[in-house]
């Protein structure tokens, strides 16, 4: 916190002191409520009351920026100010654990420790969470740094992102907290969030996250901490390090860490014999399937810190701990057939239809085969006995074939040559693994898929599901999304399992969608490669649909992050008469195809005709905010320096290549302050 005294050393006013006291009290209350909700799962106030306190604190912090605190509860929401991750050397190396897979290997570990110590010892068994490792540094009870494992010697500083993880305390609670401690743990993405993210990615036909670990790792390294906050990451702390720990017992230190507010799993047991260890392993091999986060084993640690030091470490692993890895649950079943699904962009996905088999508590009948290359690698034949696992325990996949069991098998599986729905020959681009049906205009699943995309929450937010879309399409009531706006009450009320209420609700939802802003309508069109973020960028650069439809490849690629592939896709869309007719029909129904008057009213021509390149990291505003300012004031963003560049808005760590090119071309370089002065700020 900054000095409360002014530059002339005068005392702050009484009202300032009262507000500072109120800010401190609000922060303490909100830290406590965060702990109750996210660690104990025992909230003591309603969400409304919590939000009210948070708004009050936010308003006060905006009023008194001199009272800034990086560990305020308001930091939980994150920021989109880009900061490249700096490398930090670990005070204590972050070693890996040696993996074991059998009870025999666990016994060997136990006997090695017994021989080395030649005295009694206890082993702490705890779950091995399948996330991304993190080291949380607390100084004087306050989170000062969060560092990834990296190579074990140094890692990335991801403090801003970690502050958004709700069950990581920004300020520790309680007494006798050492001046300096490191809490080692895992950052995880809960199963339910993982499933939601993959459903969204599947709807956009984007590659799915393979497992929650990869998703958590990728999230933690994102530049926009507001997006990190939205992912609802969680943490579990499994070890404390420091010079002045209260106990010689690892188990007792974990109990103490829990009292300080750190999230420590209750699935821990201090064992005095191998029999107790094996009981723990067997129990959690089954029970872990009921947890909300991914686990892949159990970690065994010698409890005494003194004994840990005596046992020491190799260059890679501590000798006082091992990881026992659970075997992935696998089932053997018969491949009955292969079918093909066609998505809204025409992407064709092969699906294995299996003889039903029980796997991880659920009956598996289908598994993804991904693409032609995956099928060929497995050398699949109809009738093969195949091994099935759940990738990340969620997505069924075929991992192998029992070739010794082959007897009277059918034909080898070869990828489809034609679309299974419309019969059009499939195509595969040289740089892609996916096959496509090019008949985008008349292929039924592509048409239905585009309508399903059009109505999604992030697009037009129309309350209608895939089954109803299929029903309306099959009844010839709709042939594209524009036909939704022609539906009448009498079209709907007599449909099977429909009534007056259902009909009125859908019609009201369709009518309400006419107020959806231009950038979301643009996203709803389903132009290939134009996702939610790209649609926003295009809408900002081309204020209405006519400007976008007339934009050249060069004009499109001048927009930040719009490359040749996206630009070409946009041009092809608006050069297709059927899609132009579709847009015109939507326009006639009253959808928003230009930026709102409020947005346009805030625009100026202060940067008219100027092309500006943004480079580096910034303190006052984020890169996205500066890009928006450029567009809002009539300028153009560009991702590369050229003879057409007028200015480079440079922050810290400007790219050396851009600097060299700017100097060569004589492009003027300006800083944040100069840029804001150009806009009259």
C-alpha cells in the first residue's frame, strides 16, 4: 500500500482515515467470505450480499487509488492488461516424483526407507491431483508470488492469474504465520468446468481439450487474467517449505496450512505400516471417481521433515517420497461399425460404434476415432476386439486392438469417400487432418448445425434445442436460421408435445433476439474461422455489414489478428449469392447489422487515416483497450510494421524486430502518455 501522507508530509484527513478503515474492514470480510465459500463450502451470506460488499469495496478503491493493494479481494476478477511472464528462480527446487505402478514397487520403496533410516517412521498418504504444479510464496502472510514448476529450477511468474483462483487465499488467516513460506500445490480445472469448456469448443468445432490437466495448464498461462477468472480454477496445497515451520511433521504442517486458509485435501492419512498404506490405495482407487477434480494416483511421503532431510534427494527425485499411479481403467469390447458425423462447417468425424461395455461406472457404446490418420494407425477392422479408455476419464477413445483375438473379422475400416448425408465427395486440405463435405448449402446436418450455432447463448440466445430445430427442419418450417423469424403461432402450437405456452415462449425469444448487438449477429452467421473474438474485431473495424461485405483481403488483414485464412473465408462468404441472400433476409427481419448509435456516437476522427502498430506491454491500459481506442477514433490497427505505418505505440519489452524495422523505415515511436494526449486524455 502506498504512503498515506501527501508529498508535503501532511496528515490525511479524518474522512480519508475513516474510508481507509472501511476499506480494510471490507477486505477482511470478503477474504473471510471467500474462504467460507470456496474452501469450507459453508457460505454465511448470500451471493447478493457478497456482491453488494464487493461493489462497495470496488467503488472505494476507485475513489482512493492510493490505497491500492495487490491482494485485495477485487483482484479476483483479473485484468486484460498483457504482461509477458517473467522467469523466476525457485528458492527451493521443485523436484518431480518417481512413479510406481504396483504394490511390489511400493513395498520396495518402504524397505529402502527402512534400511536407510534404521528407525521407526510414518508415511503420509495423500491424493495425487492431476493438474499443473504451482509454488505460492507468502511473505508476512500475504501472497507475493506464484511460480510454475518450469524446469524445476526456475518457472514463470503467474501471480496475476493465480490471484483469480478463488480458493487460494490472498492473505493468510490466524496466528504464528512465518514471515516467509512457500506452499506447493496443484492448480486444477474441475470436471464440470472441463465438460462445459469442451461442449463450447465442440459447438464451435474447435479441438477439444484432451484432459483437465492440459486445460488447466493452458488456462494458467493465458495473458488475459479475466478469462482465467472465468474458468473457475481450483487449487490444492500439498507441501509447505520455509525456514521457520512450526512442526517437524509434514502431516501437522498440512493441518496448520488448512487453518491458515489454504485448501488442503482431507483425503490424507498418516500410516504406520504397509498394510495401512495399501488400504488407502485400494480405497481411493475406487472412491476417486466420485471427486470433483481429476486424480491419477497417491503420493507417499515420509512424515518427519528431519527424516526427509536425512534421506535426501537424487538430481531428479526426493528419496523420501514416491507417486503411486492408478492404472487407467480399460475395457475390451467389439467394434460393431463406424459411422460419420457431419458438423456445421462440414467437418466429418468418424465414430466407433461398440458393443456396450461398462467403463468407469458408465456404459460406453461409442468412441471418437478423430480422423483418417487415427483410423489407419490402429489398423481397425469391423469385428475387432478393441481396448477402450476414457481420455481424462471423460472422453471414450480406442487405444489399441487385440489382434490375437481376430477371427472371421470384417473389412478393414477405410475413411468414407462421400458425405454420409448428402453423398457429396469429401475433400481434405493438404495442411489439415480433417475431411470436409463441401456441399455447405444443401447438406442437411450442416444446415441444422448452422441453425444450432445461430441460436446459441453467445450468439442470438434463442431458447430452442437441437431436437426442435431438427423437427422444424424436417417439417419444412425452416430451411435456414432466417426462417425462424417467419414462424407463426399456428406453425408451432400443433407440433407434437407442443402447446400454447411453448409456442409463445419460442416466439418471444425470437423477437427478443432482434435486439442482439451487431458483433454477436456477426458471430451467429457462422462464417468459418470467425469465432466470438474475431467477430468483435471485425465489427469494430467495419461498422456495418455493408462495409464488411465490401472489404478487400488487404483491408481485412489490416485488422489486428485477422490473417489470410480468416480474410479469405470472409470474402468467400460474401461472394456466395446464397449467403448474401441469407444476410439480406435477416436484415429484413430487423436484426442489428451495424454498431449501436451509442457506440458510434463515442467515435471520433482524431486518428483518421492513421495506421498504428501496438508493441510491448503496458501499464495504463491493456493492448485490447488501446486497439479499441484506435478504432473508436478512426484509426487502423496493424500487426506488422510497413511503409504504411504512421506510428508505433510502444510499451515495455517492444519486439526488437519491430524496433529495427521502425528505425529503418523512419516510423515514429510513441509511448502511452503521448498516445493518450493525441486523444485529448
